[in-house]
């Protein structure tokens, strides 16, 4: 089957797997046939969060609102009026087929304005985050929210209504919602009402605290009428103060299959957890947690051993296959960490010494039991002298694998013409030099399980500065831009250093006004490693060039003597960056 005979329905199925910008700015421009296919495509998932201003305007103009089934908008920190801009650019009443809406950091008047004008009857998912309440609009807001939640096909909701607002919302009885995310503190009273009105609610994520008046409302002796048997998945990211309060709540959820707990409380008794689960949570199949607790008492290895021993029973290791780690930097900290593996926390502060002092409830590697997935999407690594002992850097230099991919020949020629024009016709008084650079394709991170050391592997190819300036620093025509992906970018390997004077001042350099790239801007001393300085590209030579070029830059830019800076013998940082 050729592309010309491809059924439009099959082509639309392919488009379902592409983001909107790719469809509109790339696929649409391939040929007339593709343009006609894109024109009739009617399942756009439009995400207008964190896109360029130019593309924002173009998408609002080019996409038919009737063809949009999912819409994401936000007032972001640097673009506070994005939602007002969207309202001014489109006709909201033409969004008649929306199944999903996400509105973040929205003002309440904007929320009401949008919900009044779009069709809410087909919604299955609605997420909103109000950053500015207006008490005059409470009734109006509640009216629209109730209309959404009452829809028979409505399934998922995420909101940040505060306790007072939520208590004034009349939750519709017997609603169809199945998945709820709460981004504000919530009382047990409000949560009980939601459960009682939502017989199909099987998954809930509490991002903030379940407020402590739970003690006065429920207990382990609560009547069966207020149990929540429909709930099978529960995530609590800000735990109640004590394990007794937590147990009071969990005892009301006997059908849980998945449980995730994150908090700063002492809930480290594996035997107690075991007994509670065997009595109250018989269906629990997956238990993830990340708990930490600080106290005045100095911790010892014996303290850690006592904690982890309670998780080394057949219940944890053989029956449930739940693997647990207990860690504490006993030399520097009084905080104990207890967490399931793989780590379930989305934002992780990694402390090398902490993980050097870890005890486990298992003796074999995790890979023998289950696939390790990565739930961590924010990773903070403290750069200090201790870390230097655990970092090992390596290089993979391969021009076939890690050079930028070539563009189609006709597009490449147009790009080369632009680059040559920049080199040959720079503005008067401006200087633009084209030299070869190392291309930082990617960085692989590996952990040595024997000593917990971190190995950073830099995957390098070659590129040139003309490509960088041409593609990543210039506003090139859309007829070229539409073909460029991540694999075509120059990504020259940059080096820089932090230069501190003897009286503790930080040295920054002002770029010359003759620089074609970022003139008159302040920066740390640095530039790029230079491949032209090497006769052969061995890993050893490249490492030496990276370090040497860093030193060369601060010497040339500050005119200090090469041998005068004091570099700590036990710690030296070279910062690598991909432009």
C-alpha cells in the first residue's frame, strides 16, 4: 500500500500518536495530500502550556475549535495573561467536542467566563487550579462545577478548592466520577461526602493533608455505613501526624489494592504494618512509601538495624515481595529515611553518604524480583566535596552515533546559505567565528551497586558553531524550522568555571559588544572545548582538553596568572552544559 492510497482513517490514527505542534507545523507541510488529511483531522489534544508565543498565536489561528477534544491552558509565571489572550483569540462557543479541559493558575472570573461558553456535556475529565478567588462568584462557580460532575460520562477531576469552598459545594448524588485528585487540604467530613456521593470512585490522590479532625469524626469503631469499599487506589502525599490517625482512616478502605504514602512521621514499625494490613487491607497488592523522621537523638547503626529487622519477615520478603530500605547519614544528620523500592517519590534529594549508610530487608538484587521503574522526575544532587569521591566520569566519542543528523538535502542547502550569509555579512563591528565543537548528544547515569558510586558517561560527537548560531540562535523561516528536530540541533559542549576572589567576590565577565552572539551580556568565565587542539580524539585527550579549555578561558578572559588560582586538591568541578 502506497501513501497515496492510505485510508484517511488510518492516517488519522497515526496522527493520534503525535503532539499538536508536530501535526500542524511538520506533518501539515509535507505535501498537499498530508495537508488535506490534517485539515480533516478532528481529535486534536491542544496543550498551550509552555509553548512559544509565535506557536501560541498560530495554533489558535490554524486549528478548528470543533476539532479539539482536549485543551490545556495556564497563566504561567512569566506569562500571567495567557488565558485572557486565549479568550481574545478564539471563539469559545465553537469548542463543542471537548472531552478534557485543564485550566491552571486561573482567576475565578476567567474560569466562569470559559465554562459559561464551552460545551460541557461531553466532558470526561476536568482539572483546574484557581489562583485568585472571588467570593462574589461562589454560586456561579459551584453551578458550573455541579453541572460538570453530574454528567453521566464524567470520570476524572482534579481541583484545588480550599476547605471552606469545598464545604459549600453540593456534590451531586450518585455521580459517575472514578478518579479524583485533591490539591488542597481536605477535611474528613468533605471527603466522606464525596465518597458517599461517588459509588464508582476507585482512585484518589490527596496532594495535601487530610485534616486532623478525622479523630473526632471516625475511628476504628466506626459503623460500616461510612466505609469506602469502592476505593481501590489511594495516594497520600502529606500524611496525618500519627500512625493511629492514619490507621483510623485506612480501616475504612478495605478494598485497597494500591497504597502510596509520603510523609515526615515515624511510622517505621514493620510488624505493626504487617498486622494492620493482614486484618484491614486483605486485597493490598502494592504498597509504596517514602517516610522520613527527625529527632534530637543521635542515630546509630543499631537504630537502623532495629528498624529494618521488622521488615525482614516472610510477609514482606516472600509473600508480598515488598522491598524496603532504611537509611541515615549517621555522621551528619539525625533524620531517618524509610522507603520502598523502587523509590516512589517524584522529587528526590540525593545524598551520597546517606545511601552509603543504607540497610535493606532483602539480600538479593532488586532485578531478580521485579522491574525497577523510575518514578523520580526531579533529581537534586548536592555538589560538595563528599560527592567528588563518588563520581566517575567517562566518555563515549562516536561521530556516527552522536553527530547531528543531516536534514534533507534541499533544506540543508537553504540552511547552509543562511549560515554562510551570517558569516560573510555580519553586522558592521560584529564578529562571528565558525569553529568545530564537541557535540553533547546525551549523558548516561549509571550507579555502581557495589559502592553506590555514580558514573557519568558523556556521549560526544562533533558539530560546529555556525550550525548552533544558525538553528538555535536565529529566527529561521518556518519552511526550514518545520523539519528540525532535537536530533538536528548542534548542542555544542560548553565549559565554564566559578572563579572566586580571595576576598570572596564572584567574578563575572561582560561579553564584548562586537560578539554576534549575546553581546553585552554577563556570564561566568567559559566557552567551549576545542576539537582543533587535538590530533587524535581519544577519551583521555578529550578529557584533558575539557579541563584545559576551562582553565584557558578564565586565564584569557581575566588575565590572571595561570598558576595563581588555588584549586582544592580534593575537589574540583568542571561544569558541562549543553546549549
